[in-house]
C-alpha cells in the first residue's frame, strides 16, 4: 500500500502523548514520520569538535508511527482520510475522502 503522507504535509496527531497537536511532516522513513515540534525528546550528546557539535542536552523530534497521524484538512479543521483520484492524463491526485477536495496543489 502506498504512503498517503508525504514530506511537507500538515498532519494532526491522533494517538500518543501529543494527541490533538498538529505540525508539518519533516521526514518520512518507511512507516515512521518526523513532525515539527511533536514528540520532542532530550538526548545527552558528547561534544565532537571535529564535526562542530557542541554537546550537552539536545532537544529534537523523535519519530511517530505513520498510523498515529492523519492529514489535516483546513476546510473542516480536522484530520481526515485520504483517497486517490486518477486524472484523464493518467496522473494520480490525493483527495480528502469526505469532500473529494484535492490535497495536492
């Protein structure tokens, strides 16, 4: 099955500690997604002067399973499911299932 969520999509978290929050997808790794300012974790990092890393406690985004996020529909203000519509020229277009409105511009 194809991934229905892509980099740059606005998503809302539907399960977990950040349920209800929304953000933009930074990266998709298989079945895991990284969302800006969601699932923030602290990591103790050693300094590495050769790489220019200062070290100390660093906060960054951890991944979330793709099933715990839904694409955000600005028209309704909620997360909604995604379907596909094939255009006459053969291109596939992602659409919201509730309204049929196109997600890709």
